[in-house]
C-alpha cells in the first residue's frame, strides 16, 4: 500500500516539474528577481498528494518517569489540490483500503482543516483540528488492566481540539520563493535562501 502512495507522490512531483518548464515563456515577474525565481501565480496549478496528519500527546509520571503516549489512529489520505494567486485549497479523503487497523488500534474520528496564504513577503497559516478516539502507544492492555476489544489500549472518550495561526516574514523575498516548494506555482531557478521571522 505504501508503494501506491509513493508512486502517486512521485508522479505528482514529476508532473509539476514538467509543467513549470513548459510554461517558462509565459511566466511573469511578480516582484521577483527573474534570475532566481519565475512566478506562475497567474496560472491555476493542480496537484495530487498523499498525506497523514497526527495529533499525539503524552502524560509523564513525575515520580517514576513512566510515560503514556496517546496517538490517534490516523488515516492515509489521498487528495487533490489547486493553487491560484497566493491561495491554496487541498482536499484529502481517507480510503478504507489504505487504512485497515481499526480493530487493532480503535477508530479515530477527526476533522483537520488548514488554510495557507503564500505571498512573496508573508506566509500565513491557519488550522483547526478536532480528534476523538486515541490509543496508547507502547503499552499492552494487559499491563494497564484494561478490558477493551482492541489489540492495544484504546480510549474512545478522549477528544482534543486545536486552533492555530502562524505568520512568517520572508526577508530575501526577491530571490527566494517560499511557496515554490509548497504550491508549485513558482520556480526557484537558482539556489537561494532567506531568514524567516
């Protein structure tokens, strides 16, 4: 199953790279030094992807140092996405044929949304996550004295929600494109980097 996800990821990367080369004559400047970056934000770009997200947490006993690590039973998602101008939308779906371990680890219900705005000078990220149902990693249900139908200890009653925001300023924004790696709507022609704050 992993080979299917890797193949999709490689094909998506190759398709993005070939599209960037073919469209180089139509690229605009967008404020970049064209020796370093070609900007394709005026063109709708698409992608296929495979992803998984996680949201684990742990408790440590201060007397013994013993730790309980709670993890959601995440799904591998296959999805598609599009970028236009500085905005991106990705939609992923978890397919049952990729995720067959509910009997062992229990079921996790989750909603995980993320929005990004990749500008030339600023990068903004918003996210909201809510997860319900966690298994305990590295412990047996017998060692905890639990009688649950799963192979590992599972708590279906635990729910966690997170909301977050981040913003980064790209200092070398004329020669470095932060979004080239994430949106595939710019081409970093010549190597460059930037301090981010």
